[in-house]
């Protein structure tokens, strides 16, 4: 267990002191007391080369290997002798601090020699410690975290699982060849495009996961960066990952649903449009607009912040180098990831258009794809708008920061326009412009078009100030502003500001005619879209401030109405109390009075004039009653009783007119003293009757006095009701009058502002006339367009007829061509047969020629042999004749006769052979000439 908090410790965060064997947590090492054994073991004199007695602190880890490191390279200077090392989640070597030297130990040395030796050793040790310090720092930074490696390994596993399903380059290569041959060509092309959508979405989700799990998490866990720093580089990253992970999972589920039975790779996705419509509509579309608007809007800011951080932070450089070499990242840096995510949303329309191209038009899928394409374009338009607004906001902030705080400009209406007024408006457009002075010189300026004002700034000492222009304001309100182009000047325009007094005109020049026209169009559009409630009298008041003022005025009105209701409630309670005082008399007009007090509608409220008239009549009635009582009295008793009767009704109405009621006032004044209003009228009448009886009055006078007193009380009660109602009416009318005054002031201000000037009226007439001319031109153009449309329709009809005739002629020609082809095919077959016969005859002829040549050669050889034999026989006969020439003639004749038959036989044989040879050759030549003649006849056309 830990010696400080007495909790179990793990091997990763265990720290052990080699002197006292104390084990503490990483977080508990600061609060733990210093080791006492170290002080006991320290010698009084420290030898320069004797470092064995110094304390060592060993950090326990998984491998439990020891390696000596200098203490100053690891331990902070403010720590005590008992120092504990920071642990790492990766296995690393234990560190021994036996070679460290502290200045405190050297200061406690006993003699100068030892002190000098110790100082020399300290100088050498300090150099080595500095080198070791850098090495340890670099080694600590280069160590990989176990959790990070595990996370990257898990991420790599997820990537491999996803890529197994989409590892082929196209759908045609992903399915079996037999299954592929069964599909049509259009189906194959459509599935290839859908497969490309799945593959690109997988790569996009992979990029987002790399940004989230590798870079973002690593910056937080390894570099200990704050979350706001990571958020600057990766805004809305988690939302983007969630959106596209869900979309990709839906596509994979649809692929799984479309798998063929007993196969895990053959599938045809017939419906994908419903998923696309779901992804790019409703809540998902709003999320995409919001997240991509923020991410793409902060793109430049994130890249610039990353570059700045990378150039300043060495730890961040080492972190990026380590992550870029990872197999998961595949050298995909942060800048590349941000760029890929920014461009992803622009790829959807291209892919959807290609899917739509290979989808039949009469299917529901075609309508869904068409709708999803429109929805994607709407999302992209909204994202572009958000990015544009953010860029304009940043540009306005840049202009505001560069504007001099002391610069101020007076507007035409007399109001002042300062630097702070820039921030309260919305930037529409800005750009360079030229202001023409009275002398004709052009002055460079920066035109800034705001939501209700056009401001011209001038650069001075690398800051913006309001441009000066000869007694003319360069801060122009768009209210009553007229924009005109300068005659015979393509680049110039006039800004005419119409005011209550003399109008002002400013001539502005741009760099080109197109830019001039663009500025004029943007200013006109801004004037058109500007709200009617904007007022030049309050130029520095923004829309938010006006909304705040409106809500505040509404709250004040509501508070005033609540106070009126409270006053009416108090008046009603006061009326009830007064009725209770007046003998509990109930009148049928009670509900009417209550309704009059609490009626909020000014149309149904009672009029004060009638109430006042009724109250005057009641006062006259009281006066008559009082005078009649005074006329009927006799003596002091009657006069006292009359005084009693008059005092009550006269004093009450006067007190009823006061706001506080008659709770704190006296009700009547008597001779014996004052009486409070809590005394009821019965006691009052009883007192009056007792006083009259004591003074000896008769019964008739008492009845008359009682009757008159009752009339007075009823009249006083009625008069109090009327006066209370009058007070309520007055309160309501006061509130209503103040409200009407406020509305009247606003109407008068708006009327005075909207009261047209003569020039403004003329300008309106000109604009109306221009609009009429444009309308007439538009109608003419529409008529011309209709006429051209009709002509084109006629031309199309004639062309269609010609095309139909051509198609008929082409069909006839195709038939003729087919017949000719058939005949040609037949002739070709016949010619082929003849050719084959010719080849056969030619082969026979060649064989006969070869046989003839052989026989000719044989005949020649025979003839040569015969000629040789004849020559031999002739020579032999001649030699015999020469030998037998001396003999007699008879023997000679006998001798010459025998060879004759042989010679004859030879002659016959030779003659036979000579005769036989030519006849044979003739016959063979005749035989060979017949096939050749036949071949010649076949070869002729």
C-alpha cells in the first residue's frame, strides 16, 4: 500500500525509496515527508570521487532493470533529498542517482582541499549532467505510450475489418465472375459507381478517425495540450465523425441486406436513393450544414495555427514525426487530412450524378437520386454561404483591428461614426477604389460596404483612417442613396446622398467597367434588402441594440399595465370596505362597477365625462338634502343634528378623492372629539337619536332626520363608487395616452423620414419608367422567344419528317444490302468449292509432272546405256574385222554373217524403243494437257 494515502498501488505508478523502502503513488510524492535515512547516512565530508555514500532513488517498473542516471537530469531542483521519479506507462529502466552531487553537501565540507576537489568534480559532473539531461529528455519524448500503441492497434484492426469488405478496386472484381456474367452491362456500371461511393466513404471515415484517435487524442494525452488548442486545429471533428460513421454504417447494412443467399460477396444494391435522401435532408442536413460550415470556414485559420505551432514547438515536431511514421497514418499529415475533409462534401454531386446516369428514369430510385442530388447541392450552397459569412466576418475584424481608434468621421446627418461602429455592422463587400477630389485628382481608398453604410478608408502608417474629401463625408448612409454611372466614363460612378438639406455627391472610380457594374449592383441590392426600420438618425445603432430596446420597451409597458391592475385591485378593495361601512347596502350596480374598474379594453371602458356629470348630480342632491335639513331645524338641537348630518356626507367625498383612501383620515368631527372611520353608521344614528331625545325633540322630527341621514349615506356611497370608477378611468386613460403618444412619435418620425423629396420622387419616377421599359423589352424578348420557339418547332417537325423518310430509305437499303450479302455469300461458297477443286487438280497435275520427269530421266538413262552398248559392239566388230582382214574372203563372209542377226535384232529393238518413246510422250502430254485445259477453264471468270 501507499505510505501516504494507504491505498493499493500498481506497478506503473509505484515509486520506491532505496533507503527506507517507502512506496508512494505518483501523485503522493510531493506531499510525502523527506527521507530521514538519507540525512543519517550523509557523511560530514564528501570526497570528490567517493559517491557511494550518496542516496539513491530507484523507480520500480515492470522490467526492474537498473541503470545509473545523474540526479539533476531527472529530479527537479526544488525537491528534497527524497525524490521520486515520474513513471511512464511503457517499460523503462530503473534509475539510480548514486553519481549525483548536491551543492548543499559541498557547502558542508570540512576542509578547503576537499572543498576544492569537490568543486572540480562538480564542474565535471555539471557538464555531464547537462548532456545526460538532453539525452534523457529526448529519450522520454521518443518513448511510445502503451495506451497509444494499443489505441493505434485497435484502430488498425478496425481499418482492416472495413477494408476486407471493400478491398477490391471495383464491384466487378469483388463479386464472382460467374455472378458477374449474369448481370447486364448497365447494372454492372451502376454497381461500380455505388461501390466507389462506399469505398470513398470508408476512406473519409478512416481519415476522420486518424484525425480524432491519432492526432487529436495524442495531442491531449501525450503533449498535454489544452482542449481549446486541439479545437482550433480540428473544429467540430467529433460531429463530423459521428455523421459519416452513421452514414457509412447504413450503407454497409444495405449491402448486407442485398447479399445473395449462401454467398458473402455477391450482391446487387437496387435501392440507395432512400439512404441518400435521408442523409442530406432534415436534421442530418442541418447538422452537415452547421459542422461543415464551421470546419470549412476555419480551414485557413486551422492550417495557419498548425504551421505556427509546428514551427515553435519542438515537442510537437517530434510528435508529428513519430505519428507520420506510423502504419496507421501512412504519412497522412494534419494539413492533408484537413484538406481531404474540406473537399469531401464537393465529391458527392459527381458520384450521385453518375449513379443517376445508370438508373432507369421510370423507377422510384431515379426520383430519389434526383431529389438527393438537389439536396446535396442545397447543403453545399448553405455551407458556402456560411463560409462566405465567416470570411466576411474575419475580414471585418481585420479591418476593425487595423483602423485607428482615434479616427472619427461626421456623417451628413450630423452624427459621428467611429471605429466601434464598424464592429456593429455586417460586411457585404470591400475592395480598392479611387475617390475624385474637387481638383480632379484621384485619391486611393478602401471601399467597405456594410449592411447600412458605405465607408471609405485610407491607409496611413499601416493603419486605416477615414478618408478626407473637401467638406464631404466619406461615411455614406445607404438610406436615400442614389447610385448613377458617370457619363462617358466606363469606370466611374456617382454616389448621391439625399438629405433634408442640400444633397451630396461623391464620384468614385474603379479599376474596370465590370468592377464598376458589380459595385453598382451590390449597392443597389443592399439598399433594396435593407430594413425599413433603419434610421439615419441613429447610425451607430445596430440591429441587436434595436431589438434590445424594443424588448425593453415592451417590458416597461407590461410593468405599467401590471401596476394599473394593482391600482384597480386596490380601488376595488377600497370600494368593498366602503360598502361595508355604509350599512352593508348592496347595489345592483356592483358588478358594473367591478367590470368598469377592471376593463382593459379602451373601446369598452366608461367615459369620464358621464361619470363626472353623475357625480355632480349626486353632489347637488346632497346639497338639497342639507338645505332642507337646515330649513326644518328649530333651535340649537336641530342645528346640531343638522351639523351632524352635513359633516358626514361633505367630508367623505373630499377624502374619497385622495389616492390613499380614507383609511388614514378622520370620518367626522364632533363636539366631544374625533371619531375613526371604523365606527359604523348605526352607532352614529344611535348617537344622533339619543342626543335629540335628550334635548326633547318630537317623533316626527326624528323620523325625518333618520330618513334624511339614510339618503345622505346612500348618496355618499354612490358618489364614492363614481369617483373610484373615475379614478380608474383616469389611470387607464393616462396609460393609454402615453402609449398613443409614443406610437404617434414613431409614426411622425417614420412619416418625416418617408416624406419624399422632389428629387427622390423624380428618382422613383425614373426607376419606374426604367422598370416599365425593361418590362416592355422583356415582353418583346418573350414574344421573339416564342416566335423563335415556334420556328424551331416547325424546323424540328420538318427534320423529324426527313429523318423518318431517311429511316425508311435506310431500311430499304439495309434489306437490299442483306440480300446482296446473302448472294455474295453464296457466290463466295461456290468460289470456295471451285478453288478447292482447282487445288486438287493442281496437285494431280504436279504429281503427273513429277512422274513424267522421272520417266524422262529413266528413258534418257536407257538411251545412254543403249548408245554405249552399240559403241562397244561397233568397236569390237571393227577390231575383229581388222584381225581377220588377211584371211580369205569366204571365211570373211562366213565370219561377217553371224553378227548380222544380232545387229538386226538390236536395230529392231532400238527402232522399237525409238518408236515407242515418242508415242508414249505424246500420250502423257495429252493426258497432262487435259487437266491444264480444265484448270484454265475454271480460272476464267
